[in-house]
C-alpha cells in the first residue's frame, strides 16, 4: 500500500559515445508506465506525478508508453478528456514527446494518440524528429511498441542523422540498435514490480528475462536506460521497486 505511492526522482549523468560537446548538458526527463485507471493512479495521483515531472525543468520530456491500463485488478475506465487536460502541464524548452506501449495499443492506439496530441504531446510512431538545442541539433527517434509487434526500427532510423536518441516502450529491441545511436531509453518492465531479497525480480515481461530490467546498461559501447515507471500492472503492488521519474543529463566524452 505504501510503496506504489512513494514516488522518487532519479537524477543521473551519462557520458555517451558520439554525443557532441555542443549538446553537452542536455537534460532529458523520462516517465513511463503511468497505467492511469489502475490503482493508485486516479486523476489526483496522476496530476501530482505530472506536476512533479514538470517541476524538474528538464530540457526535453519523453513519455515512454502505457499511458492507460487495460488489464489490472480494480481498474477503472480513465477519462481521456481529463487526461488530456492534465497532460498539458508537460512543458519543456524542447517539447514533450511520446511513444505508445502495449496497453495503449490494447486500449486503442488512435484514442491514446489523440489524447496525447490534444495535450500537445506529439506521438512518434516509427519516425524521427529533428530537435534543436542551443546552436546544435540531434534526431529523436520514436519506435513503436515491440511487445505488440508494432515496432519498425529500420523505418524509424531511416533518414535520421547523428547524433541520435532512440525512445521506445520495450527495451528488447536494444540488441538491434546500431552502434551510432548515442542512447536508447525504454520502460515496460516496471523493474520487475516486485523484487525480493536474494531472489530478485519475480517477473519481467521481456524475452531476455532480467537482462534489461531497470537502470543503465552498456553493451558493445551502446547505452540503454530502462525506467521502472510509475504505475502498476495487473496488481496494485510494488515491493523493492518504488515508482520513479528519471532525469538524465547527457554528457559528451569530448567536452572540454
């Protein structure tokens, strides 16, 4: 009852290969897996989470999927009109962007996309967007949900140029991300949602098990961050994995 309501903010600095000195210091706020409609994510709780994310004053905000819930015990139908109104608090100098998750597709991708876009949060579905920061720019690549078979990584990267930041819901596609992508960010796992001492995470919805369960991973020089998200899936329980917002400060290995 306590931990699902104990929201924490994790701030980390990542030194990334291929991230230019001109983009050094970019702050990216991450939120995933709100699961609005599943306890305890009623409207008041959702608004408190969004207000706290906005208060971090990140340069760029990324919503990493599963805005709504479709399968949890004791869930209620969320009001998309209210949700659009509440999401308007997500303002950042470089904007707020979203990708869809598996629950969003099960709920109705068009409905969720409309909800986000009414709040002026564009949804990137297997496409990229050029984003300017100071006197430099990078490509933000949004990949649709791999868990439900909607991801198309090659199409997403087509036409984009470096430096590149990939946002997606499910971290499983990280193994196919090319070496010249500076960072991939994902959600979906809930960090296992229940992590017991010694045993660890009881269940991780990934074909790689606990390989990408939460936090920072580096494989072959490629970087991945997986947030354990905010809401709950299936049951209103968290243990050893408090809900989180993440703020990443991206550093260049070549900065002075």
